C-alpha cells in the first residue's frame, strides 16, 4: 500500500492574507457589529421605525393589490426584490454606501427598502400602468421620488450613508430595473398564454 504524502500549500506571496486570515477578521468584525447593533440600534425609535417600514407597506399593498393579477404582480415584485437586494449587497460589500442603523445586524442591506418599500411601491406602479407609456411615466416619477426624496430622507435619519455612490445612479437603477422587470414579466406571461 502506497503511503499518501501530505503536501503543504506553498504560497507564492505570503504578504496576502490567507482564507483563514479573512475568516478570523470576519469573526472579529461580526462580534463588533453585533455589539454595536445591540447597544446602538436595537429597540431605539429608529429601529422601531425600520420595523414599521418593513411591515406597513405589505399591509397597504395587500389591501390595494389587484388579486386577479396576483401572480403577475408578485412575479414583477420578486424580480424587483432580487435586483434591489443584489445591488444592495454588492454596494455594501464594495463600500459604495453604508447603513449605520439596521433592523437586523446579520443582514447587510437596508431590509425595509429592499424587501418592502421599493418592491411594494413598484408593484403598485406596475399594477396601475395599463400600457408602456403610463408605466414609463409612473416608473420615472417613482424613481425620482425614491432617489431625491426617499434616499435623502434615509440619509437624514442616519439609515443610509453614501460613500462612492451618487444619487443619479439610483435613479438609473430604479428606472432601468423597473423597465427590465416589466419587460420580462410581460414576455413570460405572453409565452405562457400561447
């Protein structure tokens, strides 16, 4: 029986951190972030407002949504949610922005915006727009509102802090994301009807 030799991994440049180094730093960071969240965020008025902003839009949406088109509207909202959550994770990881106050410490993005406020409001715009022309107008107006009223309000409330991101990028994201999601939903439903 041949003896299996153990090989030691030789790093060409030891000045770079190893995976283990990165994991140790993550553990330390998570501990610090948790302590900050428990002592500075949890059960403050800002935390309760984030909680309300996570739940209230869904209640309003459920009252107003056209239940006959529920599948279509929920698909649209799901695509919006995937887009906002993905961009938020990328932006947080690349430090384009930060969230000084969070609803949950372990979830990097601003949960009420990504999973509640933005999808619910965009689903209503989708529902109320009967054609592309009205959708483009309402989507643009909502994008303007989110970008130049909603985001600055969240900055003022210390929920959101811009680093290398400009508000105009958000305007483009809301607009293009909404249009792409609508196009995809209409495409899927036109194929399924054939």
